[in-house]
């Protein structure tokens, strides 16, 4: 009877079915059912610790983002407040300068109007001078013609004087001959001699008179010639002056046109200046409102920072829960070494298959960070990722699994280390290094996945032979 009891106990101890003993069968069935429930509990605990870990990572990342955002908002709001204060001060200076500018524009506009009036009056005066100079030129031309006629008359007078002188000389010669003949006639020629003497005297007086006239005519001719030359020079100078006056008049008219354009531009500037003044005043008011809004935003950022700090404190229980679940998983990992609680191969295979998917997702997130140069929630602690919790809790004992399984720790730790390196490179904007670290992570990921698949294949082979992964 004792031998039979020992066999029953051995069968129960090995979790083998006991035939022919209802009590032993009930115990066996209860143990199998308990192991199944324990397997489910292990799965739930592992799943829970993975989810809690992911939640803790996401919440920590969100909290850090909230802190960064609140700090950035605070800095921006302080910068904007300072800028708005400076802008308001500058706006005051602009308003004061604008008032002076408006006065200057008004003064310039008034001065431009006065200049235009003076230039228009000058244009009229210059136009009158041009007309008078033209009249003077016309009169000078007529005087020149008169002087030419006078010279022609003087030339004619010279010819007459020459004729008179010729006649006077002949008369004098005739009187001389008459005197000679009267002397020959004696007493009877005395009366004729007297007449001849008077004729000679008249000829001498005529000669003297013509001699005086000749000097006078020479002076008149010289004066007329000089006057004609002076008139010619005056006409040339007056004509040049008239041309210069016309140029001055044209320039003056262009200047009047430019002054008109300047006046129009000043009017436009004045209108624009009024619009600018209105805009500046509006900006000044908006800056005041912006300063008030930024002060409110600054307070809200401080409130957000406080909320973030409170959230960090409130999140501490989550980390404690994760730690407790991780300890529970490790405790269960030690328990599964016992035949009564041994984890079945199928659940082990499922967890390793999930590890492949989890690592591919992790690598995709890392690649997105590198490509987009942005920070995303990424687990860099190899003990807290989905596979890490399972790996450090469960230790397979079958020799087909243990060699590959033991090598995973260093590879897995290095794999997550690339995540730390990428984040560090992105922090200093060393994008080339981040790309290189990512490429190394891709290469190592291929090696890890090969190990995972090898472990799965060996576990499936053990399952077919009804051998356990956690049994030696």
C-alpha cells in the first residue's frame, strides 16, 4: 500500500496524470487548473507591468514637455513683455518725432509754396526782360541800318567836298589867270583885277571851308563807324543775353514744375504721415494690451509649471506600482522554475514574438526621431521596455534556449543605448552622429531579431517533444 502511495506522490510531484485513483486525479486536475490560472496571472502581470511602464514613460515625457513648454512660454512672454515695453517707449519717441516731422512737412510745404510763387514772379519778370531785350535788338538793328545809311551819306558828302575842292582849285587858278590878264591890261584891267581878287578870295574861303568840313566829316565817319561796330557788338550781346534769358526762363519753368511735383509729393507724404501716425498710435495701444496679455500668459505659464511639478509628484505612485509589478513578475519568474507553476511553452513563444514587434516599433520611433529631428517618447532603459520586464523576470533552463537567451542581455542593453546616443546627438544638433547611431541600431536590431527567431524555433521544437523551456 505504501509503494502505491509513493508512486502517486511521485506522479503528482511531476505533474503527471494518476490513473485509478480519484483523489489523486482530483489533486492533479486542481494542480493543472491552478497552474493554468497562474500562467494567466503571469501573463496579466507581465502585460500590466509593460503597460504601466509605457504609461510611466508617456506621462514622464508629457510632463517634461509641459515643463519645457511652460518654460518656453514664460521666456517668450517675458521677452515679449520686455519688447513691448521697449516698443512703447520707442512709440513715444516716434510720436514725438512724428509731431516734429509733421511740423517740418508743414513748414516745407509752406516754403515750397512761397518758392513757387517767387519763381513764377521771376518767370514773368524774365519773360518781360526777354521781350524788352528782343525789342532792343530790333531797335538796335534799325539803328544799325540808319548808321549804314549815314555812312553812305557821309561818303556822298566826301565826294561833294572833293568836287567843291576841285572847283575851288580851278576857280583859284582862274582868278590867278584873271589877275595876270588884268595886270597886262593896265588901267583898263583894274576893275577886272578886283573881281579876280574877290573870286580868288572866295575860292580860298571855299577851300578853307571844305577843309574844315573834311575834318568834321572824318570825325563823323569815324564816330558813325564806331557806333555801327558798337551796335553790332550790342546786338550780338543782346541776342546772347536773350538766349541765356530763355534758358533761365525754361529752367525756371522746369523748377516751377518740379516744385509743383514736390508740393504734391509733400501733400502725399503728409497724408501718409497721418496714416502712419494713426497706425503708430494703434500699435502703441496694441503693445499695451499685448503687455497685459503677456503678463497674464506669464502667470499662466507659472501655473502650468506648478501643475507639471504637481503631476510629477502625483506620478510617483505609478513608478512605485511599476516597480511592485516588476518585482511580482520576477517573483513569478522564480516560481515558474517549479513544475507546479511552470510557464507553458506557448506563452513563452508569444512573449518572444511580441518582443520582435515591440523592437521593430521602437526602431521605427527612433528612425522617425532622426528623420524629423524631433523628440518622441522612447524607452532607453532596457529593463523597463516590454521585452525587458519579461527577460529579467523569466529565466529559461533548457539548454536549447539558455545559450542564446543569456547573450541577449548585452545586445539588448546596447540596443537601447543607441537610443540614448541619438537623443544626446539631437540635443546638440549633431544630426550626422544621430544618423550613424540609428544605422548601428538597425544593424543590431537585425541580430536581435535573428536571436528571437532562433529562440522561438527552439521553443517550438521543445513543444513538439513535450519538453518545457523552463525545465532542464
